[in-house]
C-alpha cells in the first residue's frame, strides 16, 4: 500500500490510487461535486462493516477533508473506529476493490469488508 499521510481534519487517508478510482467513478456518474463518504456500521461477520459511497450531502455530524483532489466525508460516530485508517484501491488478477488498513481493528474477516475492535 502506498504511503499516504492522514488528513488532520478527517484522520482517515486515501491513497492516490483510491483517489483516482473515485474521480473515475464521479466522471461516470456525471457529477463532479460528489464526495467520498467512508463509514462504519454494525454488521458483517466480524461485528463492524466498512461502507464507502459517493455522496453529495454533508450532514451536521460529518467531518470533511480533501486529499488528492477528492473530498472525503466521515461521520463523527465512524471517525473513532476509522482514525488512522488508510483506504487504497487495488487491482489484481482476483479483481478490483477498495481495501482498508485500519490500525484499530483487532481482527478482520477474510474478505476485508468487516472488522472487530
């Protein structure tokens, strides 16, 4: 995973590869003002599940930062669980996906989309 500094305002980082993929998705949607929303919800096989969507709304409890030309939005509730996380976009022979490197996770599921603390 490429080294990426955390944005002090969101405490979550995205790599240049993740930013490039988000920009491509925004172009495909035809909405250049979309933001990358990163969240955590209860569920998944390990207790918490990562969420990643494109959004055009900023809620009252959101923290917003910008990295590599992409606005990143994290809600305050998810922020504690995501602090220090780096989000990368990886393409290999098995497919393409966003991957999370979360220092707060004590375990993750095999697919990497859920975790426990």
